[in-house]
């Protein structure tokens, strides 16, 4: 049984969630509670509130608070070529299929600071496809997306990413896609030109275009079952027939309503194909 | 108050030397253990699958990676996947997070302990084993504050002493026991139905 203290905290978190939804239009009520609770506690610390309920007046009356709230509640942690074998499989098994289309739209949902979108752009470039691709990279964290838009990484990350890039089947060098400055590396404009970063909330926003691939990794783990189902439905509706869906290493279609529209391409790597003949 | 099993779930944290310690403890748990056992080990780069497959061979209880949104079931041993935090939800399902490292670790023991304390309160037994940093100490304090039981491996029997020492320093430990006793203590607590305070030494 949770203690009285815990039950009080659960009420406080619920009140914060309600204030955010009704006052600011961001509904976190179907997020998985354990992580959300930690983040709300972190938000209280960030805003100098002694208790979680002290957040309420700030949330209700402070007009300018939303950006801070969104960037604290959604921690944008990402890497280039995270789980290299997934990217290798995309390179080897999905890109050759996508190569047959005249134009390509790719939706990368939950792009955080953009490293995953950059990784995709690099692989598409190496497959000779980038010229016909538009990558839509979306998130609710505008601060993270502003960073993504800049395309700047700390230079000391590049060595680690180079390693992941190799494991993902890369045969060139990442250095050719970045210009090195003092302590930082900047993604070349020719890659970035094919990525548009846009604010999109998976909870409340709908389909915005037809896409050939959805890549959404390590976002569904933060959602409860009902929201996972909703979002998987959104992906299904966005994908063209024969389109590809790529989830995070520990995410599943599970018993979602969308599941029967997909066949696994690689169950282990969470790569799926939308059923129906590829057109 | 009607007597009920003291312990409804066991959470275990370990780091350096942890795999060997787990191999000592987990195969000694009986096949009819009436509670789930949930483990965070800072496995480092070694794949979880390998780790749990070795344990699977030697344990009487089924060993598996904690499945995202799956329920923690009695008589099962669950291991946190590499590179994700493992947390418990109120409905006793597993949640994963890709949040930044906590105490330089992902999975972090503190996150499992704290979230499990929310769920099981006084029905939780937290076990802190060998390890080289202080992850888990803050979590033990939460477990204690929620009325749960805390068992720490005697640092004299640990490969790395920092983690059990940090746990002991919090003052939350109900028992400090040598490695050889830990499986036995876990088992007897899980089968005892006395109120928690009567089990404390
Ligand atoms: C852990 S990051 C994953 C980054 C990247 N996909 C990866 O796996 O490396 C999760 C991201 O999901 C975003 N997110 C959370 N809720 C969202 C929502 N409702 N709509 C869109 N993005 C969301 C967060 O802002 C964060 O950037």
C-alpha cells in the first residue's frame, strides 16, 4: 500500500496535470505516471516551488511559463545512431525499398534535439536518396527543436557517434557531414535542408501528411496503454500502404488496434511494415 | 490488523561484482516464492539477454527481462533492460524510461527503489548488494520512509564496498548480512506473515 505521503503526492501530480490541460492545452493525463511524477517533482525544483502543489498558482497565472514546463516535463535525450543495428537494418532492408519511390516523406516523431533525424539524413545521402526526401522531425519541446535546427553538436561527441555510425554500416566518416569549429561540430546545410523541424503534439495533433516511413523511438515508453494505442493509430493513418514503422528497442505494437495493420520485418529490432501491397 | 505476508515484492540493486552476487543469491530462491523479484544491475555494455540467459539456466524461478507495460507477477525474476531506467507503476506494471543517467547509471537503482516504494510501501523488501558508487542509497531511504524493509549485503563480503556502505550510511538498513545469508533472509521474509515491524531485528 502506498503511504499517506505518496497518496498526497499523487493528488498533487493529478492537479498539476489538470491545470496544464485546462489552462495550457497540454494533456499529460495519459502519460505513464512513474516517470511523469519524477518530472513534475523536477519542475517544482526548477521553479523553486517547495511542494508540487506550489506549482499550481504558477501554472494558472504565469503567462510565460509554458516553455519551461514543456522542456522540463519532456526530457529530450537522444544520440546519433542510437542502437546502431536498427539503423543498419534500415540502411540494408528499408532504404532499398524506399529507393523505388519517386518522392519520399519520412516522419520522425519525438525528434528531441535532432540527432536521430541527422542520422537518417546521412544514411539517405549515402544511399543516394536524400535529394528526393523530406524528413518531418516533430516534437513538443520547442527548445530542443531550436537546438536541432541549429545542427550543432559538441565536438567531443563526434568520436562516439563515429563509432556508432560504423556499427550502423557506415563506410565513410561522419567528419564529412560536419564542419568543425572550436569545440563544436555543425551539420552541413545540404543535409539539414531536407529536414523540417515542427511542433507536433502526438496527444492532440492529427495526421499532417502521407509518409513512407515513421520512426518514433523511445517516446511510447512514456505513454500509458491507451495513449500508445492512440499514437500507433495515428502512425498507421499517416503511413502509405507498404510504409515502414520503426519503434524503440523495447516498444511494441502489443495488443493495439493498429497492430493488425502491420507485419514485423524484424521483430527484435522493432521494424514493421504496413500491410497491403506496396504501391 | 489481519496478518498478511510482510513482503509483497523484492527489489534488488547491484553494480560492480553484482552478476556474481546475483548468481549466488537468485538460484537459491525457491520455486514457489510468492512474490516478484525485480533486479537492477548496472550491467554495463554486456547485453541483458546474455545475463538473463545464464541466470535462467541456473534459477528455479523463471528469469526474464522486465517487459514494457507487463505486470510484475509472483514467482518471477525480472531484470531491467540495459540502457533503460526501470520503474514500477501503481498497477504493478513495468515502465521504462530513456531519461538521462541518474548517479551515472541507466538503469539506476534509485529509480526502481523509489517507484517500487510508491507501489508496495510497507510490503517492499529492498536489497542492496555489491557496487562501486552510491546509487540505491537515496532509494533505500524512500523505501524506509514508505515503511518497507531494507537488507544490505555486508560490505566485508562484497566485491565493491561503496554501494552497501552508502546504503548502510543512510541508516535505513534493517539487516546487514553476509552474501551467504541473503537468499535465506529473502526467502524467510517472503514466507513470513508477521507485521513488518515484528520482522525487524
Ligand atoms: C527520450 S526522447 C527520444 C528521442 C529519440 N527519438 C531517441 O530515441 O533517441 C523523447 C522525446 O519525446 C518527446 N515527446 C514527449 N511527449 C510528446 C508528445 N506528446 N508529442 C511529441 N513528442 C513528445 C519529448 O519532448 C522528447 O524529445
